[in-house]
C-alpha cells in the first residue's frame, strides 16, 4: 500500500514540475540571499540562460542591471510579512530586459512585464523563498501606447478643425 502511495506522490510531483516548465509565464524562485532556486523554461527561453547556469547564483550577478536596493526593498515585505508584491509595466517597463520575441510583428525592442512576487513558506510557516511570476505584457503595452498616440493625433486634428471653423464631432 505504501509503495502505491509513494508512486502516486512521485507521479503528482512529476506532473507539477512539468507544469512549471510549460506555462507561458516566467517562474523564478529566490532564497533569502537572492540566489536562484528555480528557473523555468520561459525564463530559459527569454534570457538564454540555462537553469544549470543560474541555479544557486545571485540574481544580481546574473542581471547586473537589476537595481539591487530597489529589488531587495520590494521583496522585504514578502519575506517578512508573507504578503505579495506587484510590479506593473506601467511603473517599470521590465525587471528582466528580455528582447521582444516577435521581431517582425512586434514594434517594441523589449518585453514589457508584470511581475507578482509571492511568499513560499516552509513547514513551520517561515518564508524561506519568494516566487516571482513574470507575465509578458508587451501586446497590452503596445496597444495602450498606440491608443494614446492616436488620441493625441485626434485631439490635434480637432484643434486644427476648430481653428478653421469646422464643426468638431
């Protein structure tokens, strides 16, 4: 009976780990020293860094452009108070400067990102790790920027028409 239970547990663990690899979301788990513990296929694909090359390395040494003080301060409440932290592309276009992976149809040079940082507690409830989930928001950002540019153009046209004495709709 315990052998079947162990096999069932192993099978469940396997499909959960496989799921982490196939989701179209970046997943990075960091320990309290900000060393990478988990690096999924999304991150590998967009960063060109293999999990074996990043595991147990500081996120700051892997991405020197990442502002260390800012990022530590962003993660501190997650570690200390078990709350979540959020970073939106409107606040900061990206945390990881990944190239836009649609070079022909995409107009942006890099991937805009939303990031959720969540606590991961150990068996006694202490937060030993944080999990970052990185969402590609490039299409949303591009569309919003296009809409804003169109609105500016439309307002300029309305002003010109109003000055010319034309009826503005």
